[in-house]
């Protein structure tokens, strides 16, 4: 009997060591689906990869896909990642998240660059701020009341604000509805200018220049077409206040912005917690940017004769 017990103990020890070794040797395959290439989303993806690489070294491999702004491409890439049975998917921007959430109910999907998960997914968050599904992540929402105050601060004589956004982006619509209330409370008249896609963007922007100042939220279509917007607003001498730094650097004058790298990095930390520590993604609260920065586009401000007060940081 003693020999049997001893043998069982040795066997248990060996199995334990093997299991530990297996866990130590595991390489995690992480899929990344990014909607489109532009500075904000690029920074979020880089932050995500840096966080996981710092924690896992060569024990993590990334399978990256870029949908080039096409929702059909999002669905195709999401399906490919699921068929490869990756351990986790990072979805960068709302259409990417929705495609991944549709493609799998089993593989954890961590999203970033999402403004409002409830409006994007048409759900209600739990009391703890989680989705209750196989989806969690980080939000890129900056204080919309602060952005409204910025418009009033920089353009005290302005009477009308044109709200420029893509009709197909739920997060943009959420931001427009919200900031409209803040701007109205400040005594400003708001006019909405929704465009369907990049094809009608320039003509809609041209109409919007009838306003004293334009506001563009964290809109992915706008972010991918800042040059086209700048080509209209700069000659028209109409300033743009943007929801994030990338749009501001392309066609804006000022922004109250988050760091997309930081929220990407936070998403990577969340991924590590899921992959290594077994955290339950369904109970994982949505995380938000820890700080916001007032920034301005020096070249556009000078071109339009906008005087930037103290407390703003020039975009490099």
C-alpha cells in the first residue's frame, strides 16, 4: 500500500510539473481587426501590442487584419480569425467590434476606440459596467461638455455650430446628440450635417461652412478623410474643433483629446488578465481614458487667425 501511495504521489507530481511546463511554454495567438488605418486607431493597436509583448515576450503572436474602412471586409476578417481559433480578438473601432461579436460567442473579444458600447451594441451595461457578453474593452469618449466649453472659449462670438458626422456610425450619432445639448445650453445654435460615406463628404462639408465653427466627433470616416475636409474648411476660413487629436491634426484647430495609445495599452492589460489569469470577460467593466489634454493645430490656427489661449499643447 505504501508503494502504491508513493507511486501515486510521484505521478501527481510529474503531472503537475508537466502541466506547469505546458502553461509556461504556451504561445497565445491573438487576432487583431482594425477598421481603417489612421493615426488614432494605429496608436491604439500599437499600445495593445506593446502591453502584451511587455508581459508575454515571445509567448504572444499577432494575426493582424485591416478592413480598409469596409464593413464587409470586417466580417470576412473576423470570420478568418474565428476559423483559426485564435485565443482572443482585439477589435479596433465599432464596425470591427460588431463584426467580431457576430462571428463568435466563445472567443473573447476586446474592443478599443469605442465611444459608447450601449449605443454601438444596442445593449444595457450591467451595474458594474460590463456587457455580460464575450465582449469588453476600452472607450475613447472624451468629456463632451468640456469640448463644448472649448468651442465657447475659443470662439466667444460664434452663434452657429455645424455638427459634422457620418450617419452610419452609431458612436458619432451618440456624441452629436450629447454635445448638442451642452452647446444649446451655452446659447449656441446647432445645425446637423450628416454624410453617408466618403463619397458625399466634401459636398456636405461645403454646405456646413455656412456655420461659424464646425465640430467633428471621434468619427472614423471623418478621420480617414481629413485632407478632403481641410480642402474645404481652410479656404472657407471656418475652424473645426475635433473630438480627437488625429482629426484635429488633419483639419482642425483644437481638441480635447485622450491618448489612443493609452487606451490601447489598457486593452492589452485586460487581454493579459483574460489569457493568463482566466478573468471573465463578461464581468469585466468597460475601461475609460484616465486623462484628457487640450491640444491645438498650430498651422491651422495661424492660417485662420485663431488665437490659442494658455493651457493648450501644440500637436507635434
